[in-house]
C-alpha cells in the first residue's frame, strides 16, 4: 500500500510552553482551521479535543501529551500538544525526543516564564528547530517587543519577528505580515476563517522595512540567490526570503516569531503557514545514528527513507481502555505492515504488531502500514517500554533513548481492603509502565507501599486515576520529601566475606575508595584492579554489590547518589572465592568507606518564581527567607514584581494557600526542581529522630 503523503510534505511538530500560555487553545484552532474538527472546543468549557482525560477537563490543564494529525496546504502535520505544568515535564521530554520541529508558545503578558526556559533547554538538548508564537496579544499588559527581547536575553535565542501586532490589549485589531508587507484583519463572524489583506497602516512602514531588512540579511547568509539579490540591492521576493529563512531555521540559527491571539482566532493560519514553510520535514534533518547491538561501540546510520531497514523509537506507553496497551512510536526509517514482526533491540526480544493506529487525541484510525517519518500508535507490543528501539532483526540498531529526572516527592498508600490489594498492585504497575517518572517501592523498615513522583499535582493526578480508572479504594498519606544520601569527603575501606562451612567455603576481600561527586552527577564506578589481585570474572559482582548497597543509605535508609566508587584492591582464594562472596564483601567495604567519608543527607531544592503586586513584595520575601529560601533575583513585569528564589522542597508544602493569604489572592507562583543540597545539621537530626535512627552516637 503506497504512502499517501511523501516524506517531504510531512511535518512532525509539537507545541511547547509554560502553563496557561494557551497551547491547547491554539491546538483547537489549528484543528478547526485545518478541517479536523468542525466546532471550536474551549478549555474553559471542558470541551477541548486534546484535553480528553477527565482530570484535564476538570482542572482545565493538559496532563498528558496528545497526538493528532491534520492537513494544511497539502501537507500532513503530526502535532503533539504537550503539558505546561512542570510536574509533567516528562511528557515534553519524550515528545521533543521524537519531533522534528516545535512551536514555542509565549504569553504576551507573562513573557518568558520558568517552564518556558525549561522546555526551551530541553529542545536545545535534542537540537529541535523552532518557530515562536506570541499569544494573547488581546490581553491587558500584552507586550510583543518585551517578549521578543526576553527570548533573546533569557533564552539566548536569535528571535526575529516575521509578524507584528497592530495594537495590543483593547487596541489589538490585526497583524502585519513583514515578509509580504501586508496588514491582515480577521473576520470575527467566521471565527477567523476569513481575513482581509490591506496596505500597511500609517506609522508602520519604517518599522516593517527595518525588520524585513534584518530578515533579508539573515536569509542571505544561507541562500545564494538571496545573497545575490541582496548584494545587487534588488528587492528580495517573498518566496526567496522564505527559502533562505527556512535554511537558517533548519540549522537552528534563527527563530521566526509570529504573533496573534488564539482565543480571538487571530494569526493562527499564518502560524500554520510557518510550520509548513520553516519547520523541517523528516528528510531535512541529519540521518539518525545508533549503536549496533552486535558490535558494541560501533555506530550505525539510518536515513529517513522507506527503502531503508526499519527502525523506530517507542516514546510513550498508554493503557487504553478500548485497545489495551498502546505504544506510541516514531518511525525513523523503513516501513512496517500491520501484523508484521519487529525486533526490540533494547531488550533482545521479538514482538508482533497487532494493529497500527493513527491517533487523534483519544480517537483512532486503523492503518494498514506505517512509513518512515510517521508517528503512530501500535497495539500488541507486550514487552516494549518507553525509550526502546524497534527494528529489523537482520539489521539491528539501538537509537539514543531518553533520560528522565528522579522523583522528588513521595506519599504512602495502602488499600482499604484485601479485595483492593490486588487491584492496587495491577493499577500501580500499569501507571508506572506509562510514566517513567512515577516510581513504586516498599519501605524496607515500615513495610508501607510508597509512590514517588515529580510534585504534589503529579501524585494527586495519578492517585485520582487509580481510583477512577481502576476502581481502587485506598488511603493516601501526606506528601513526603524524597531525600537522598551522599558523602561529605573521601575515604577508603576494606570489606571482607569469609565463611568456612566444611568443604568449600566463601572467601572475598575488596578494597573500595569513595569520592563525592557534584550534585546531580549520580553514580560512577571505576575498576582499577588487575586480574592478578582479583580475577576479572568477579569484577561485575563487586559492582553489583555496590549498586545494591546504594538503594538503602547508611544514615537514614534513603537512596544514595552523587558518589564515585573506585575498586582499588582485594584478594581471592582459588577454591573458595565466589560471586556471592564478592557481592557481600563489596557491600561491606562500601558501608565502611561511606561511614569513614561522612554520610550526609541531601534534599531537593526548588526554583521558585513569585509574581506579586508591588505592595506585597516585602511580605513575600520575608516569608521565603523564613522558609530557608535564598532570593536570587528580582525584576519588574508590568505593574508586578517577579521574585526568583531557591527554596527547599520540604518548606514549600501548602505554599499556594500561604501566598494567597499574603497577597490578598493577587500573587501567583511556579516551582520546579533545581538540584539537591546538603540538609543543615539540626534538621538532619530531626529527620533521623523521625526515622528512628541514631543521632550523634545516641540511639534516637
């Protein structure tokens, strides 16, 4: 079955932004103008097509990234609408990993906000070309130039307007197309479907010409024909200008900036033109590289063509109530028919494809085949997880996977009855398979089931889903900070495991050196021991013994991290040495070395941004200082003051209620994880007492 749209007329694009910038509203307009839906769905009415989960409708926020496909100017556009709330940043991470381009959305009033920076840097990491849309130009306080300026200063973006607003707030009446030197006015009676082109309004000619000259200069650097016209001082046509700008966007050297109001149906169709004109098709970017699992360390290449060997990345798992386990897949090369077989190179297993689905939020369309450059849902992949590579077994490849942040907050959860216990286990397993940032474990000391996530809202949503979707009745404890343990210095220690029980015994001696790493570095293991001291076949057992010891820290039983462990020495016995003995000896050496190095408790530190009216700034700063916060910066945003601070997460529970009280309900705040930092001694002692641990050598 031939593909309907050639790869050069395919776009895989996402919409990313801070919460409340208007992503879902913009997506709804895109679906309406492309004919995908015939009635505009509003977020405030709980009727948005892409926010289909009950929790999304109730809260008016996007929780899970939703995929859809629409068509514009005879191009097929696969769109992923991502959440803006920091608790669901994993949805943005895995979406950007598989997208070719993105629309960065900014609120004209809020400008560049904290989550705007987070998603921008995520896109930088995956080298995703972008265009930008400054939304909400109809709102009081809208500032197009200020937002573009913040993009340049805070994001380091080469932001270049290709559209300008005509007025702002109550005077906002249309937009100016800089490239074509035309003013566009939108017909409210057709919900923006029709618009009228007119000459530039008085007073805008000089500004438009200045912006156009800068665009021409940029395009000339990337297109020879445009350069020739520029040097000969001939007027550059709109077509040539767009071609040169596209080349610059594909190299991520400029960010074309559009503007409008999605809610007022203004500027959305021009943004769609921008997606087609500037964002890459799958074949425009560099080839995809990966590792050949048969030859570790050897890189192998896949080109985005249908006649290449099949390769794809599973980037999202959903437990769908109608089709069961649904795996979202981005195909990088080759084709695959329904009912075909694929090889999961990440896990070394074969999988059979039952169905291939083209997704539209929670609706789906059956496909007979999938081709390179496409994003689809697949049914039948039972063993495939997020980040796994699917490929042709005869030509395997493992593509670059994704890194996900560790959870920072936990709650205890227990079933209300024996009947709920089995259902809860199944529900937690399914939710954990969907979300790599959701962790489930049993506390070794208390026997409690602990669930961990990225924030209070994250866990609240997951518990709500468990109760609704899986009909589990459960008791949920209060949120607890996910502390970690590390070390304060360096140390070296000998560990041993020697047992003689008649016949062959157990013998192993291991010497380990431990060093602290910078916060967020995780765990490193270095093997410096020669095979003469300890045979090489026992070295993996030493590393495994250390890794198992990391799960329960020396100080308070929390997981350990930011540690480098160096295997520096040991002894072996020709007949009594075993893997088990070396695991035990390594655990003993690690425990002794950590005690010598000085174990420390570390806590998650959050970047907090508070937007507060000027007359309440003092109260807010005083409260943040009382919470062990450090004020990092202050700046003006319209009539309000923006206070940026670093505050320990354990001091921020219930802050939303406090900030409303301090500001008469006028302040807002956002919070996202920054790093881990050492807990002060006095607070460490309090935590150890609560955990029933020893404090300063005394039994607590």
